[in-house]
């Protein structure tokens, strides 16, 4: 995966988190659109974690290839 593609995917995930955060209703978090927004936020957070794990594994692989 290209470095720039990784950056774009991280920005998209952060954008999805921000968008879904605007849809939250603090009084009814687990009803209607707020529940959908919470699921969207959790999915975007999972995507961010996976992208960071992938980036870390690429750095480790690069160090192993240098040795």
C-alpha cells in the first residue's frame, strides 16, 4: 500500500468520525440515528487501529529487510 493512500485512508476515517459525532444525540445515545452514528464511529476507530497496525508492520518489515 502506498504511503499516500494510507494517509488518505486515515483522513477519511477521521472525517467519518467527525461526521458521525455531529449526528449524536446526547440524550438518546442508543436510539435511532445516534445508535447508527455510534456504530459508524466504532467502525472508523477500528479502521484507524488496523491502519496503524499495518503501518507499524511495514516499518518492522523494512527494518528486517535492512539487516
